[in-house]
């Protein structure tokens, strides 16, 4: 059974930094794309950042220049480095991955990020 497990969510003050991690297990799949979405209360889930297996990245305009996505393909792990955090970054952050071949979408359970003074 494939699992994506996020970690690293926390309460942080405005201007602070966090690193989220997404570890995958239960599959030998190579992940075509790995990324992060977020959902704030009362809002739709939105793409934050993604990275393909060849290193092509995509960022939401609201986080471009503040967040950086990275992958460790040998460990099937994805990271989201978040800097200069703002209260509007408060949300549940979900890891997402698409497996090469089956093209199946997988989601993690989410990790809470709260930005508040």
C-alpha cells in the first residue's frame, strides 16, 4: 500500500521559516511529479509547488520567491522549504505524487502550518 507521509508542520511567527517533508513508502514507483498543495479554512485546495522527475518546477504566484521545492529521488522524498512566512500561508499542506507508468495520483493526510504572532 502506497503511503505519503508529511511532517514538519508547526506554529511559526510571521517572517519565520519551516521545512516540510514528504516521505513515500510501499511502492517502487518512480514519481513523475511530486508536489505540495494547501487548503485554508473555507477555501479550495490549491497548488503550492511541484517538481517533475527531471527537475521542472512550478510555483503558485503567492509563494514564488519565498518557497522552494526539492526532491531526493533516491529516497523518494520531497521537501518544501518555506521562508518569510505570512499569516495567509496558514493552511493544511498536502503532499501529492503521480507515479510514472500507472499515472496514479496519491495524496498524504496533510500537515498543519499556522503562521501567527
